[in-house]
C-alpha cells in the first residue's frame, strides 16, 4: 500500500469515527457569531484527540471480540 493510499485510509477512518468521537468528547456547540480564543480551541482539540483515541480503541475491541 502506498503512502497516499495509507493516508486516504486514515482520513476515511477518522471521518467514519467522527460522530462517535464527537459524542464521546461531549463538547457543546459554539454559539453562532461567537469566536473562541486560541486557548479554548487548543483545549477543544486536545479533547477531540483523546476522544478519537477512545473511539478507535472501542472499535478495535469490538472487532477483536468476534
């Protein structure tokens, strides 16, 4: 598998896990017209990264049970 194919596969996996990731993160939606500070954006990004790791681990555990 080429690097480009591997990268596309990772993007597809991320997008497939995005709904679960967002639910696990539990972040409220931003108010319309309100902008977040860089610090708030960074905290939200860290929360999403951690939620993605948990979502991915959950999928791997389910796949290994069968």
